[in-house]
DNA sequence: TGGAGATCGTGAAACGTTTCATTCCACGAG
DNA sequence: CTCGTGGAATGAAACGTTTCACGATCTCCA
C-alpha cells in the first residue's frame, strides 16, 4: 500500500520519531535533517494516515454538522458560517444531510460518534431524540441550530420567528392594510405557528381583532406551486384581499405569480411580504419584501458555542442564543 | 475516555476477539455469548472507534465528493445521486465544497487522501490539476463530474452542452424566430462556449447565418441581476428582440423581469428559453421553458464508475460518459 | 580538562481494532 | 475407549502514528 512513516525514515536514514517530529514539530529537528526527511517524503509520495494519527492522539479536530436539507439556502448559509469559524479555530467540519429523516439522522450520529468528532451541530428532525441524548451523555458536546431544547441540556441558536411575524404584520398595517391574508404551511411546525403568533400580536397591537382581521390559509407543503394554487382559488372568490403575508418566500413567489396572472398589480392592488429573503427574492418579477434571518451569524454563533464547550467542558454553561430577524422592504410592498 | 472493546470483553467475561466477532461476524459466535456481549455493549455505551478499525483494516468504505458550489441546485442533485448509489453499495460519502477555490480544493484532496478514501468524485476548479494527478498516481481512483479530461486519464461524466444549445435554438427557430438574442456568461467557460456553439449549429442548420442571426451579450456573472440590467439596457435601444436564449435559468429570470417591467408580454412579445431547469423555473411569474440536465443520473453514473474502478482496478477501462439534455417547454415560449 | 547545558535524535510503548492460527470442548462414530 | 470432527472462543500480532524518557554529541566556560 502507500508508504508509511517507516519507509520515509528508512529512506532518509533517520528514526520514525524524527519523521514524526518533522511533520508535527518541525522546530525540534535540525535544518539539514528536516530537508533530508522532506525530500524523502516527496520522493516517496508519502501522505500521513489520519486514522493512525487520530487513534494515537485519542481525539480529533473535527466537528459534525447535520442539517435538514442542503437544498435549502438557509442551511448552506448556516454551513458557511460554521465553516468560517471552524477554519479560524483549526477545526474541520463534516457535513451531513439528514433530509428530514430520523433514520438518516441516527445513522450520521452513529458515524460521527464512531469517528470521535469533538462536537456536533445539529438541526434535529425532532427535538428530544434519544440517540442525540445518548451522544451527549457519553460526552460529545452538542449545539442545536434553529431549534431550542426546552430542557436546556445544551446550547442552542435560533431566530425569533414571533418577532419576524410581528415585523411583517406591522409593516403591512403601517401601509394601511387592516385585513391581512396569511398563507402558511402546517401550523404544527413551530416556525409557522410562531410567525402567525407574531402576526396576531402586531394586529392586536394596532387595535384590531386578530380573529377577524387575519385570514389564514394553511397548506401542507411550503412551496410555490401549492401557494399559487391556493391563491388562485382565493382570488377567484372575491377581490377583498389587499395584503398577503406568506410564511416563506417560495410561497410568496407563488402568490405573486397568481396575482400577476389574474391581472392584479403588485403592490398597487396587492401587497406581498415573504419570509427568509432567499437570494432570488430580490430578483423576482416584482422584487419581494421579506424577513431576513442572519443565517451566517447563526452558523458562526453555533460553532463558537460548540468550540467553547469543547475547550472548557468544566466551566461551560449552556446558552440559548436568540437572534432577531430584520425587515427588508422592496417593491412588492413599496406602493 | 470512552469504553473500548477491551472493557466490553472484560465485563462480558470473554476475549476481545469474541467481542470483535459479535460486531463483525455475529454468525460466528454462539447465541448466548452474543447476547451477553450485546448486553455489555449497551450497558457501557460502547461505540466502535472507526480510526482503529480503519487503521487495522487498511482500507475504508468511503468516497469523497468535491463540488464547486453547494448552493447550486445542480450540485446537490448530483450529490443526491452519488449518495443513492453509495448507499446501495455500502459506501459512505464525504461531501466537500471547494467553493470554486483551488486552495480549498487542494486542502480537501489532502484531507481525503489522509483519510484513505477509496475514491474521489470531483468537479475540479480547473482540469489538469497537479494535486489531483498526484492523487491518482498514488492509486486513488478518480472520476470527473461535469468535466472531461482531454488526456482520458480517468473516467468522467458530463452533459452535452452543445446539444443543449442546439435544442434551445431549434425550438425558438421552430416558433418562427429568425433572430435570437443570446445572454450568456464568460465564453471562456466551456459550458457557455458549448451552449453558444450549439445555438449556432441550430441556426446554421435552419439555413441562416449564425453571425448575423445571433446577437450575443456576454456578462461576467451569471445571475439574475446582471442579466436584468443587461436586458433593460438592450430593450431600451430598440424593439427588435423577439426571442432570447439565456445560458442559465437565473439569467433567464432576470431577462423575464426586465421584459415584464418594460411592458412586454411573454411569450407574445418575447419568447424566453433558459438552461438548467432549476426547481423555480416552473414557478416563475411566467413559467420558463428550459433545458433540463439529468443531474441525479450524472451523480449515479459517476458513483457507479468510481466503485467499478475501485472494485476492479486491474480490468477497469476509463470511460467518458456523456448525457443528453432535454427540452422542457413551458409558457415562456408557448405562444 | 571537566562538567553543565543545550541541541538533536532514538527507540519502544501505546492507541483500539481485526485477523488468524491455535486451543478447547463436546459429541458421535467406529 | 479412542479418534475424529467441527463449532466456539482465545490470544497475540499487526496496522501507522505520536509521545516521551533517554542517549549522544557539541559548545562554552570555569
């Protein structure tokens, strides 16, 4: 197989310990020997075997990151933030995609634990997973991303969706819309429920009755297609809708399409607010007002918390970090 | 630290060899002993140390996959295809994102080689990388994704972009458009050059002169924003544009927005064809005609070729697989 | 001249598995 | 009663590193 440190030592005429030192503590070995060893290394095409290194070392310099859906821009922004911090601190990141399936999540947790990663960042399919608790009990630090642990057994980083819903609602109210249509996904999802709660809070704060001022359309899937169909059906019924708040940008784009294709002008006839501020929101047929989440920061904060816990397990205290989202106004409400 | 196989053996009152057998060849150990050992394992919370296992085994069951940009739907579809095949064949996939930076690519190649992955799937930042050649020379099989190696030193899987451009061109020509505007990215990119070449071929085949029938706008970036700006500027000049073919869907969406906001109707006044058929193409304000690439299949084929080479290195012959793209007609040309 | 440091290099142990030749044991056939 | 057979468990070697206590050599100064 591939040459080992021993082959290098032999060829360079030194001991294996010296070769190892060249690799890990170059300052401990004399200039000339170092040169000889490096020459031997490149002559043989030696590449360190990290299994052996890690076995001996007993600990690794890597973190696991398990996300729900790599196709979702939210998560690769998070991943980017995690990678930045990991890089700065000399850690490697093992990226895993659970695809929202518990089985996949558990398999990856197993693999990561077998690899003895230093810690794990995860958006669990559901909080309170037994497998995850076990990992933590056995001593691998864990940070929840975009989720909170009610029992506060670990750190977590998330964004306040209630505030997000409130921002959207207050914005539409400030434009004079007293009635708001809310197109959302399953209200059993914490995100959707929170965003609606925020919207209700804004409406109540403006002195209206949420139950009558807000009309909710709840769909199974949160994509453009279902929102398009739902909006067309709603628009066919009557013309009373003047403002829509959607639980994510894809749905908002679906509503936008339905509006345009039914002859409505946006924002003159219909104001639309989305959520997430995906890259394409700004480039839609009518650029979309949306709620932006500090995604990279979430990743950065989560990685920092994790490394902090890895480095000072005794003194570490778990924290629940909560970021605030931000309103980005564009043409779809800029009437 | 975490309990080892030795601790388990002790607790179960057997030898370490037996514990290892329970883990790897359960059929070799008697029912009752197996039960005792499994009980000890779960009592201690034992998790196998994969570094040690792999060190001893000398070889791993994992493949590396290095992509240019995880934010690009093309690549995570490819990744999904790779994962499917890897799963079926019992391999694990290590996913890496080079972000189009040679430095990151090289770092990941190094890491993967140190981990002794069985093989590497990669879309290199540029073909002919020395680091990649070195990897291959040292015996790690390699497959290029969405690229070809002119020297045929390895397998590769790609899509025929010339055919794609030809399909788009032929489609517009068949609708009666004799003049076509082509909005594209840097023609130094193989993809862009090929798509244009295909367009020219279609135009020539229809009996027109490509040089006069095709107007090319070449932009630095291939996103909606730059295409929007370019299209607005072009539309301001005159009204002679009746058909546009864009080198990717994001650009097409930018052109679509420019058209709508300048009062043009799509497809009545302007027919638009994109490329890639990204998920959102079907849900745009006017659903977009596009060229679809068999992305998952690319991933599947690449993984199959790689595993084939890993399993039969002696008899393996390198192949260059080339898929054909497909035209998807939607409203943006359905005049 | 001798001795104290400093500077470099050595060699063996250890990390946690898997493998495989070996031993152990029970049982049935002769 | 012996022998052979085969299933089950054992124990030591090996994988490629890193570490660390220990030598060897050299330098410098009393």
